[in-house]
C-alpha cells in the first residue's frame, strides 16, 4: 500500500468518525456544501442539509459555499480535535475561500471530543434580534466587539489568545455578520442603541461584571455600555477606539437633518481591488499579514456589501458616529469624564482613522485610565500586533482580576435562543 493510499484511508476513517459527531441542532437552517482539498489525498465534498451531514471522498462539488485547503495532516489534526481551525488559519496552515462565517462555524457543527477545547457558535435573542457569537474557552467572561463594517472574525487572533483562560465571546453586532439586520429607523445603529443590545446580550447569556474589549466603533460601544451600565462591566479595553471626532463636528447638523444612510438601499458594489486597498490601508504595515489574509478579508467585505440591509447598517452607524454633539451635556468628551469602570486604551501611532493625538485627551479626561500609544501600529492592533495585544490584554485582565459572575454561558444552551430579561 502506497503512502498516499494509506493517508487517504486515514482521512476516510476520520471523516466517518466526524459524521458520527455531527450535531443537527447546531446546523439548523443550513443547506451548504463544503469542499475540502487536501494536497496529498484529493478533494472531498461535505454536504450539510436537512439536519444531515454527508461526506463524499473524491467528489468535486460545483459551487461550494466554502473551500478548505490544507495538508492531510493538518486537516486530521483539526477534525480530530488536536488543533482549532482558527489557529490553523492564522498560522497559514489552513487556506479558506468563500464564506468566512461558515468556515469559522464548521467545527462547531460537530460534538466536542472529551479533551477538545470549547468552541461553538451561539445564537441569542436580544430585544427581538438574533445575535450570533463565537464562544471559546472557559473562565471569567470577556466580550469582544468589532468595528464598523467588520464582524466577529476580525477578533480571531484575540479569541485564540484569550480562550486558554477565559470564556471569550466574539459577537456580531446587529446589522453585521450573521446577526439580525433591522431597518435603520429611530435610534437604531446609534452607539447608545448598540450599547443596549450588548448589555442585553450580557443579561441573556447570564454574564455579570464582564470585561469588554472593542476595536474602533466596538471600543466606542463598549464605552457606552460602561457609562450606562457600569455594574455589567468589570473593565474596558479600547483598541483604536472610535471617539468624539473633531473633524465631523462642522457637518454634524447636516447629518442630523439628512437621511444619507438610505443610499445604502441602492445596489452599489465597490470593486474588489478598491476594498482590498482599503483593508490594507488600515495597517501601518500591511505586509505583516500574508496576502492570503488580506484577500480573505476583502472577499468577506465584498460578500457582505451585497446585502442591502448590511449596507444600510454601515451607513446608518457611520452617520450616528458623525452626529456626536460637540457641546452640551451629551457631548462625548464631557460624558467620558463620568467613566468609573477601569479602562485601558491603545492607540496606534500610524492609525489613519483614529489619530493617536487623542490619547492625551483621553488621559486628561480619565486620569485613572491606562492609556498607551503604540508605534508601528495602525487601526487593527489585534491583527497587526497579535502577540503584543494578547500579552498586554492578559496582563491587564490579571491586574484587574475577576469580578463576580452570577452564571456563565457554559451552563446555557447554545443551540436555542435566549431572551433578555430586560
């Protein structure tokens, strides 16, 4: 028997065992085909539909929703629970094409092995909205909140780093990722509205005194939760957090009067080249990531932008950020002085969206805060400097220590919706 044949038989046996672990409750509503291309054994089709999983070796599906490419050894390690898919992807050992959310969800569709780390995708009902989240690890809860136009996948390096000692929730905000996308009417997509949804998520999942970590707009939302619901938040970390921006003050009155976000209803699709150029511009040095990761990120943005509900959400949230009042009781910088939750702020010196000069202003407004400016970093520190972010955030969490937890979401069902109590 050749080495190739032996390896093919090994993969076939592992796939047979994988089918036995398939959990139809986690695959409700899915009707997809996944292509697995292993360089040393050939293609495999994995079909998930009607609560069933069918695996066909040697079959090349016509239009797979997602394609995985790897060496057979890497794939075996993944499906047999020795490594997590996100770790293999971040290390470059697993290539992904297509639906990045499905790729992230894939291993959560199968029951965990005894020693396999916790990794699941949950759906939680909050104020009538479905909130999808990636949940990994055990311990005191940490909730990660993505930025404008992004989704939970933008925090994969942080999930991977913190899940060893914490229960990490990377959520899709409403309007983004795989969460509900309501029409932008009333207060929807304002930072206060997002904050109420996030706080509702904490309540629904039974989380109390949680550490919140937000990037860009997510940092701003985390701050709003801390200001309005300080008992829900044990500490706050902002990575390139959105603030009260001076540049938008002159046009804020026009934004309040106008309804420019409704332009998102028009079927306007940006070119993929333009999107990838924008993604790269978020980095101080885009070459810190392999080209593959920029390609995957750009593909995800392009795919999301095809949904008019997502376009409306992006434009409505951007409008709400720009409408921040410059003066009066509701002004951002005046309210920031009322922050009582321990906070840690990281600004990138090469951030083209959130100027690092705001660091001094934050430090003046919140004297007890830890405020740092990092050279060689742009707008997405969690991808540009993942090791440094992991080390800095871990040190911060250890310094703050755990808060009281009334319940952990590990005790709550992941396959059914939960409703916030308030």
